[in-house]
């Protein structure tokens, strides 16, 4: 048990760069989304969604079927196309309600978006069959599933298009992927976003590595460039509005900015994707997930969202169901535990009232990091804080 006197560790919510990031050995071998077909590397998952919808020919007057439990960032790309999101229901276990999905297909429906929550696969082949029967296109939202295998194929291989959010799996500041194993991506032309963006993308990733003490050796060599960046930044700010050197999607915002549609992901992010082993990331995330699961399963007032961790799954986070989520969230958040809630609808969301199970899941699921850069002591500290917060 962690005493209240113990110093509060600074536990990173998302993966950060460390010297170990480049190790390759792993006891499991898993493919990534990039093995599902040719890819376009952009600056966020939502930009990839918008490009996929554009490639599908989705436009004004069309409807796109979207799961009622979704990230608010999934809606602006649909609206940007002039289309209408129509929400379909989920079951209580976070699998999609296929009957409800089928019932919502109408003459204006063009595409179906399917989200593999937390890296766990939805019945994508059944959705594929439904889409084929109705002449619809399927977009696999692999924002939580950049790495993984399902029935012998890489994640994202079944949809017409698949999108990924590389920032959720790699220690990078910006990044998203559009992939298709079925359609050519020749029409998707990308350009570099400029030297300022390239520099910011690399320096931000390095800076985070330093902030968490994960990159001590490289620190000395980078002290000067980082100081230079700080000085330049001050100068820019003093001269007026700071230019948007990176998209707001990199700063926990749900905004969508079409200015980034034709921008390539930074050289730094693309290099990291090439250099870092998906198998190693998956092995560590699976081990961390199972460590949290073993320690938390059975505590009163919480239970795991998923009964087991299937082979082939590389989890994004560890999601659990809390009986009293508001109280637990307030307590662990105050203790400094990195906890997130997925799919809380924004006020006045169009999905309000669309699905009772989705509303319940959004409220009751709390998620904890299980990414590859966490240390065992940090995971155990998180467990200790949750146990303490659950006490009366
Ligand atoms: C994060 C997320 C996205 C969008 O990804 P960004 O890279 O943040 O734009 C899309 N779908 C789901 C389910 C997400 O969680």
C-alpha cells in the first residue's frame, strides 16, 4: 500500500520517448494497421476519417452510421462533408447492436463507421456482409487499435478504409493514418507542413521524454536546441498571434481543422513509426493490462469492462466499470492518477438519447494507461491509489 507521505510519481498518460522505445525483441509478433494496405500518414485520426469519407464520395444529403458511443472528434469530419451522422446502438458489453445497425440503413446511407473500442475487435466480418448487401462502404475506426491481429489478418484489413491515431500508441506529438487494403489512395496527395511544424513535432516528443526523466543521456545534447526553441517562441508570441505550428488535435481538443487535410505527418513521427516495433509495444501493453487486471479484478465497486484479453489484441488502455464513477474519478484524479473517460458526449450532442447503453458506458467506464513506457512501480502505484479511493 502506498502511504500518503510517499512522493507522488509523475505517471505519463500517453507513451513518451525513452531509450527503450527502440528495442525490438518481443515474445509475441503482431502486425499493425500499416500492414493492412497502402497508407497515408497524416497529422491525426480525425483528418484520416475526413479523407476516408471524401474518398468514399460522402457528401451533402448522405447519412453516415456512427456508433452512439464515440469520440466527439469523430463527428466534425462527417459534418465537414455536409453529411448527417445517424447513431446506432451498442449492447451493454460494448459490442455493436447489429440489428439496430441494420434497421437504421436507409436510402441516404452511404457509409458505416465501426469503432474497435480499446483495441478489442467488433464483429467486423458481419458488418462487412451487411455493408456488401446494401452497397455501403465500411470505415474501420482503429483509433484504439493501431496494432493487432483478428482472424489471421492485421487490424483494419476488412473495411474499405481504416483509420488510426498514432499518437495513442507511439511517443509522438502528432500522427494519424489512413489505410486501405481495397482501394487505391492515389488521389490523396499530401504536402509537408513546413519547417516550424517539423521542428515542433520532434522537440515536443523529446521534451516530454525529458519531463518524465526517460531520456537523461540525450538531454545534454539537446539542452541548447530546447533553450533556443523557448527563446524563439517568446519572440513569436511577443510579435502577435503565435502561428498554429501543430494541429489542435495534438492537445486533447476535439476540434477539426480542414487546413490539415493535405498535410503529411512530420518526418519525426514517420521515422518513429518505422523504427519502433509494434510487437514490442503490444507485448508490453498486454503485460501491463494484465498486471492491472490481476490487481484490480475483485475489488469492490469496480469490475473489468472486458472478461478477458483475447490473443491478437493490443490494448489502448485498461477500461473498468465503476459503480460510482463520479466519486472514484474525483478521488483518483485529485491523487494525480492519469485517468481518462472515453466518449462522454459534449453538451447538446446529437447522440443524446440515441442509446441507453452508450450513455451508461460513457458514464461508468474509467480508463487507465497500460502503455509501453510505464514501469511496474507506476502501475502498482495506480492500483494502490484506486484501492484507496474505493475505501469508504
Ligand atoms: C482519438 C479518437 C479518434 C480521433 O483520433 P485523433 O488522432 O485524436 O484525431 C477517432 N476515434 C476514436 C474512437 C478515438 O478515440
